[in-house]
C-alpha cells in the first residue's frame, strides 16, 4: 500500500479547503477512491511530491 494525500479544492479559486490521508495499492485505485468520495467534487491526489491527478 502506498500513502496518498487528497486535497479538496475550492471550486472558484482552486485553494485548498482541507486535506486527508489515504492508503491505496496504486495510483489508479487512489484516483478511483477520490472520485467516489462525496466530499471531493474538486480535488487533487498526491503521492509524496508527485501529483497523481485531479478530480473535477
């Protein structure tokens, strides 16, 4: 399992509203989990210093 950080962003200005930790077996699984999170209409998923992707 790898450690990921999901940052919920303000839709109008892109600023971070909050962040949460998540563990997932791979980048694809982390993105799927973020997409299913009802608290994440717009978020970024990071693994360390690597941006995995954006949910919007």
